[in-house]
């Protein structure tokens, strides 16, 4: 899967949840959404992007969520 497309999709999720007033809750919800609706291969590729490109292109809230909830996403 194209990592640019994964970043775009993850950012769309982040845009939706960043409207929540509680940033910590938004971070949890982003991670939960990725866990529930993305297949493992997609999550692995997004984590690899975080490792190899330092999450280039990800919204700050998405980057933070993935880093905070990495174990649950792996």
C-alpha cells in the first residue's frame, strides 16, 4: 500500500477527532479507530513510516496518537 495514501487517510481520521475538546480522548479515539478499522498490514506500514521517516506528513495529533498508543497498534 502507498504510504502517502496511508498518511492521507490517517490525517482525515485525525481531522475528525481533533475537533474533540479533550485532546487525550481524541488521541485515544484515533488509535482505537486505526486498531478497529485498519488491517494489520496498514498499521504496520504506518508504524514503519513513523520509524523511517519520523512520521513525515502526519498531523501532530495523529503522530502523537500513534506514538502514545504504538503498542496497541502493533
